[in-house]
C-alpha cells in the first residue's frame, strides 16, 4: 500500500489514479506527480505555522527596534524617541521599517530550524 501524495489516503501500490481525490499519480512518461505525503502539512498545522511566523515577526520587530533605539541613543548621545524634530521622526520610521524587514527575513528561517529540529 502507498499513500496518495495529494490527499494521503491509502492506495494500491500499482495505482495510477487516486479514486479519493481524483488525482493522477503518474504523468504520461511514467514519472510520479506531486509531493511526497510527508511534505504535505495538515491545514491546522499550516495555520499554526503562520501564527508562529507572525508572532516571531512581531517579537523580533520590537526587539530590533528597541536595540536600534538604544544603540542610536548611545552613539548620538541623545534620546531619538522624543520625536521633537522631523529628522527624529524620519529616523524612527526608518528604524521601524528596517526592524520589520529584518524580522520578516529572520522568522521563516527560525520556523525552518524548529521544523528541522523536531524532525
């Protein structure tokens, strides 16, 4: 018995077509079609993965923004968060955008590492 790569239902080893989801399992050249069943995520797990990525993105955005404010305050010698001038407002906006981009690049990698660690 093998599993359908699309719906993961059990099939005969010689099946060319899944009678559960109506999918072809072999192309015209005899090559298998679709992802292996192990790579297909349950819809509930996909939602959990998206929620984890969103939470990590928010967390790292806040952390990077606070670190950026702290480092810029130490380097420039003043509090940037005061928003007294257009330059400080622009700097804070730029820092927030950079923090968000960095967090969006980092969070999928962390989820990939977690999935690799958990097997």
